């Protein structure tokens, strides 16, 4: 479990939040059954490093000024639409013995085996919501597309056999990825008889 230091935040003005961001900190809040709702801030660099090493759904030991410690996950992130940086984090206090819901990225494997010429994969779901005990949450969900044929699709229901430790939420019939021809290949060529008629008409017009 990764440890992240946090500082108590008592000023809730927008100007103070902006000041924190300029200092390289992220305004945040911790909430849960035992903590209630507590405003804090965390170091942006440390948070980014933790995500890179532990993943988006990392279980975090949040140390608030050495006085309080909470077992949390980064439940919701707010991003700056222009810079792409994290503006705010909602940390959810978790119980290691209770299921939680989390968003997990979908990773396609075997794409090189099927994406040839005009054949392309259409990834319709880049993330899935799963329910599991905190220690059983996957960092990613790998979907093998290497055996797909043109026109095939992989749905949420197709993942059941590979999800023993967690449950994928959502409509079982919702499509994750399909394999199809690209736009150029999908355009049907002109009918041969139509082409011949057009050529004949052109010749007649030229003769006149």
C-alpha cells in the first residue's frame, strides 16, 4: 500500500485553491464512514508518481499531517480542460473487507493480428466499471481481439469467464469492441453494368 502525505485545508476560497495549484498542490477532500468529510491538499508530483507506479485504482494510506491516517482510493478526479492537469481529487475511505465500484481502463491485446489493410478495430468502451474487494481490483482489463473476424464484436457478457475476482457492471450486451472494414473499404464499388452504361453514354455523346 502506497503512502501519500496530505495537509489540512481550512480555507475554501477559490483564490486559495488557485494559490495551492500554483504551489504544486491539488485541493482535495476525503470522505467516508469514519472520516465524514475533510478538506485536504496533496502534492501534485507525489500524486502523479503514485499513479504511475501503482495505477489509477491504487489503495493509498493517506497520512494527514501525521495526526490521522485513512485507507483511501482516488474515487473521482477533476481535470483542467486546457492543461490536462488534475484540479481536484475526491478520496474515498474504503474498507478492505467490503466491495467497492471503480472505473478500470480497457486494454486491447492482439490488435496486430487482425488490423490488416482496410480492417480496423472500433473500440467503443475504453473503460469499464467493476465491483470487487479493494485488493481484487484490476489495474486494467485486457480484452483479446486476436481471434476476431470482420463483423465480430466482443460484449461485456463475453468477459464473464475472465472475471472471477470481480464483477463487470453494465449491460451484458453492451459492445466493447468490433472489427470492421474502414470507411474507404466500406464504400461499395459501382455496379459493373452501371459503369458500362456510363461509358457507352459518354461515347454516344462524343459522337454527336
